[in-house]
């Protein structure tokens, strides 16, 4: 089973590269770390979404609150921002203003 711990390459903050947005994982979504990146499972529809994110994203724990997605910074910020917005559009993440 893959670990859900954050890797050193991923920032401990929940905001995406200083954009002021945090990404909350809703209760109906499970996220698991895989070799390629993250696997999202929507329990409402049983749909799987594979995200080739490498170490740029870190899955939150399965339990506890709040469950924020760990987002790293670095090169490819625009592509990562588009990916995160796509996940929001699919209902797998909820975007919120970072405090």
C-alpha cells in the first residue's frame, strides 16, 4: 500500500505556489499516493482519476479535518495551476482562499 505521507519536495503549506488558494479534499473523495503521482477516488460515482503529478502534490490523511492537498512549488506552476482547477471542476477538490 502506498504511503500518504508528504514528501520533502512538497511544501507543508496547503496553498498552491503562493497563489493564495488552498485545496480541500471533500469527504466523498479519497486520495492515495502512487508511483506516478496521485489516485483520486470519487465515492459518489466510483470514478477513478489518475494524476501524473510526481512529487508536486501530496495526499492528505484519509481521516481528520480539514483534509488539504499538499501543493509544492517550483517549475511548471502554470501547468500545476491548470491541473488543480481541472480537479476543482470535476468536484475532486474545493478551492478556498488561503489564510
